[in-house]
C-alpha cells in the first residue's frame, strides 16, 4: 500500500519522457517531409545571422574579462538570494530572544564577508572592461 503513493510520480515521469520523445520524433519526421523536394546547397547551409553573411569563423575568442564579470555577477547574485530565506526565518525567530541576536550576528558576518569580497574585486579592477 505504501508504494501506491509513488504512482502519480511515475506517471508524470512517463508522461514527460513520452512527450519529449514524441516532440523529437515528430520534428525529425516533419522536417524530412517538408524538405523532401528541396535541394540542399552550401549557401543554404550557412548559418543565418540577422540577414548578414557571417564574417568570422565558427568560433571566436571572447575576452576573459567577460567571463570574469559574469562569474562575479553570478556569485554576488546567488549570495543576495540567500538573504530572502534569512529574512523570512529572522522574522519568525524574533520571538525567541536567544536566537534573535545569533541569527542577526550570523547575517552580519555573512554581509561582512561579502563586503570584503566586493572590495577585493574592486581593488583588483575585476569590474573594469577596458583593462
């Protein structure tokens, strides 16, 4: 009787896998039917880029600064996301005086570490695009 509760999850997983398989198979079949009478030429196989002929090769080198700034953004963004659950828990823990100061101190420590990391990134000029 205990395993009966997992049947909806199993059915949902089968439905999701079946839908994905159907979409993949249908796209191949419809693609072949639609392109049956069309000749492929090298011009038609060129990637379409906003109506412009691609000038560069398939892979171009990106500046490392782009990846560094993107990683820093993700890092600080994820850390800010941690503030929301803390705010919800903090509101509930205000009733208990013993945990009220502890959870506030922990968050101040977290924010201090964030501030030190941010100052370090600014001092190392990690946010400057031109350097």
